[in-house]
C-alpha cells in the first residue's frame, strides 16, 4: 500500500535550496528512501511503498528546512549523508547507540587521554577508518576530521599495527603568498603541516613524537613528492584534500600499496584553487562513491567540537554568502 505526504512552501528561495540544481537533491532523496518525488509550484509530494518511508522523508525535510534557514545550502554530499544517517539511526536502539560511542573510543598508547567521538557522525567516521582501507572525511572547520584521523593513526602506529605514519598535504597558500622559505625540505613543508603536529602534540608527549621522528616512524612529505612512490604497510593522511587537483588526487590514491591505509580529509567550502571545479576531492566524491572498500564520512556544523562559538561563526558566514 502506498503512503504519501505533501509539503507546501511559502518561500521560493527555501524551496529552491532544498530541491537543488535541476532538482538534484530530490532525486538523491528519492533514490535513498525508495520512493517517488514530484515538485510542482510551491509543493513537494512524496509517495513510498517502503515501511517508514514517509516518516523518514518528513524527518529529512524538517532537517533540511532548518539547515537552509540557518544559512547553509545543502550539497549533494550532505543530502546523501543525511539520508544514510536517518536510515541507519532507525536501526540503532539507545543501547546500541551508547555501544557505538564506547566502541568508537580511541586509546593511544602513551597518550594523554582517551578520545571519544562527540557526535554520532564522528562515531561513524571512526568506525569507517577502522573498517576500510581508504576513508574520506569531508566537513567544515572544527568538526574533528583531522584530529580524529591523527588520533586513530597514532593509536595504530604506537600499537605497532603499522610501521610508519606518512603525513602529506598539497602546498597551496590560502589567499596570501609566503614567498621563499629557507631550510631543508622538512623546514619548508613544516608550516603547511603544523595543524597536524598541533593535533599530535595535544594527544601524546612531545618526546614520543620526537622519538618517532628519530626512528623515521613519522614521515612528512609534500603531495608533489608522492609521485612514483609505492606506500606499503603504513598509514597515510592526506589533509586539506580540497586543494588537490584531479590529477594529484588520482596520483595519491594510486600510491596506496599492500597493507597500507589512507585517510583523506578536506573542507569543500575552503577551496583555494584558482578554479574550484577542479578540486580533486570533489571529483573523487563524485566518481568513486560506488566503489566497495572506500568509506565516505560527512561532518556538518552540528558536529563542530572545537569551540561552541565556531558553530555560530560558520553559520554567520553561511548566512552572508554572496
């Protein structure tokens, strides 16, 4: 038996943001929920033969309406992640939810503290890193995508499950030119990798980091130096992946060798490339999504864990987009 729901909008801009370009967001929702959506005038109508299909659709639309009113413009990736979250959440009881957070805890040998996820999305991100060889995580500043990647990598390295941790990111300056940087390769790339070191220093004592560097258990390398290499039995973190080109992203992913794992993090709203459409991260999200063995996590403003004010700052900038 079919069940249906019609939602009427009194704001055309709100309706347009929810539907997306050429109703692309509606098509994603339609495919995810197993229903049929029609948009006519100021109405969206949904029909479903699936159990709880209309309930899921109503919950998703309520979330999207709130999100757009807060100044965000839901991307295709956001819609897919939201659909996955609503479908998955119905299968998780409160007891299982608590178990999910407990099981997602990261205990780093010699570390200062245990690291717990601060949201369900972060918990799924940690599980994704554990269960997949290659994990993508996309989200705005402060959502913990880099911090959790470093925590998991240190746990894996210091537990001797891998022999090496490789840290890399594209060398793209955010709106300003730093000019000539003196020193050897490590000194030149250090300013770009400082956020990764900040995360490590908050998790383990500096002498542990120093010892890992001395034994070459940690390697830093600009992305451009990855060409021609084969990375085996190691963990590789590619940070700021939104600033990779399509060619760089393909090159990086094809470096992953036997026994290696890769975590790719990025923020699709902070692309510093001359042409944002050339972002290797956005291209990878589009063409690799259906490949088994890859995991995609999406963090949002609600997952910001850095400082409560950061949520308000992100929302304020989103509301004032031109």
